[in-house]
C-alpha cells in the first residue's frame, strides 16, 4: 500500500522531470553541429518513447484503482481529459495499451526504459489473439531481442516468421464468413469503398501487377510536356482500374456491357458544360457568374436527375469525362417519370428497352421494399408474353429474378 513518503517521492520525481524538460526546451538547436543535432534528435525520440510507456502504465494503474469513480467521472479517459484539458479520444489508446501490457511486464518495462517504441507494442498487440496469446507472453524476451538487434523492416519480418511458426493454421475459417474476400460499400453520394483481404500469394501477385501498372503510368507522366504529377494514391487507383477494365474486355477489345451507365438530364448536362466553360452556353462569349452551391439537381425533378443506372446519386462533376468520351443515348420521359415507347413487338426486351426501364425504375425492383442487388434485376412483361402481352415499354417493368420467378405467367 502506498505511503505518504512514497507519494512525496513520486511528486518530487515529476517536479524534477518537469524542470529537466524546461531546461532542454530552453536550449537552442539552431546552428548546432550535425553530430550534436543528431544526438539531440535521437535523445528526444527516446524520451518520447519512455513517456509513452509511462503514460500507458500510469493509466493502467489508475484504471485498476478505480480513479475515475472516486472523482465522480463515468470513465478514466473523460477524467484525465478534464484534468489535462485534452481529448478523450487521444487518451483512450494509451489506456488500452496499458491494460494490454498488464500481461506483458517485460514489454512494459522495456517501453518505459525506451528500449522499444510505442509502435513496437502496437504491432505486437495487433497480432495477439486467443490462439497465440500464451506463446506471446512466453516469448517476450525474443521480441525484445528482435527490437534491440534489428531495424524496423527486419523486425517486422522476424515477427511475421514468429507468427507463422506459432500459428501455422492461421485463423479458423468460417464458411459463412471467409477470412479472404472482398466487400464493397456504396455511400449516399455515390462514392464506393472497396475493402479486400488476400492470401499472401494472391496478395503478392496483386501488388506486383499494381506496381507494374503504376510505374508505367508514372513513366508516361514523366514524358508528358505539361509536367503534371498525379499523387501516388490516385495513381495506384488508376492503375488498378486499368487492370480491371482490361480483364473485363473481350478479345476484340469490346466489353459485354458499358462499364458506366449514367442517367443525366439534358438541362443538367448543359449546366455542367456552362460551369466548365464559364459561359451561359458552350458557344456564348459572355462570362457567367455561376453560384457553385446552386446546382440544378433534385431527386424528384425529372430535369434535375444525375445518377447511375442503379439509381445511385452522382455529383455532376464526375460525369464530365463521360460527356467527353462516352456514347450518348437519348431517352424521352414524361413529366410523371414514364419512359415513352421505344420497343418493338419481340419476345425479349432489347438492351435500349431494358435500360429505359431501369431509368424509369431508378435501378430498383418495382416490388415494394425489395432490396435485392442490381445484378439480379430483369426486364419483365407486366402482362405475360405467353398471354398476349407485348414487348414494349408500356408493358415492361423491372423486377429482380426472385420476384420475377414468383410472379410467373400471371
């Protein structure tokens, strides 16, 4: 149990620490010889590493002592944030690290001594799971030896080898939720987030292909007279898209379906071109002061529509390059959102008819509350073909395959 004398020693130690830091902060590093400046930088980073360890250990002890409750706070992070006028989100990771380090006293001591850094601990914490936890506790000395002898990249390789040996089978694979795969998420504004995890061999192949294509595009930029350089992140995305498009093409260079089908009103297209040229129309000479916050877009206005064929809203700025290089197909609609007849009396709906019906249904099944995905959608005869129904837009509707099959010839 802590005594008053021990508390006084702790207070005195921190007072001395603050005094030492004040003394260092008052020193000027300007015009220092290179070797002395190097020493100052290295020692600063070592002190920071030790402070990281002290923060984690202190918060762990405070959590175990119930410090927040004794001060009437609901959590330790909010209490410390109030005392230091800091952000609880910045304090939370230190507390989490301290709680994790309770099982790893050698790592905690090394962090406080500055022989390992916070990032070493973060990386080790990231590989911890119920299968290897006991082995990690056992092999703390090995991790410390790696950190002392190896540079960061080599240290990561050594940890990777240790993990493969400690957990040769990897994570248990649930057939309904596989470890490797790809997920996508569509945002309300039309952006798409893609998250994927590959096995090491497939991942190496993916990285090699993307790196090769990225370098090709970077070399092409170097030869360009305008000297514009695309940020690496965007260049890598462009490289991946080129690889995907190339794989989607037939042998003759064509694609089975257009990669992008965008529904855009004529009024909105004219407005977009006017904003780009700064004139009322592409042929006008007088400049136009256009308010960027008054886009003529609206969900419920037939003349304010800008969306994919799936019905996902798209900002008009993303449609500009399609207007320049794409094929335009005119679809005439009535004020009440009905597409005028384009069809002929044939058994199957043509591609233009199907696209027209998709525009009309805004990329969704007509059955109320249906959430089946876009690839399942089909053009269906409202009045069945077998019962005399015509293949025209007036008799067409978009249904997903399950609802179409359930409807049958009725």
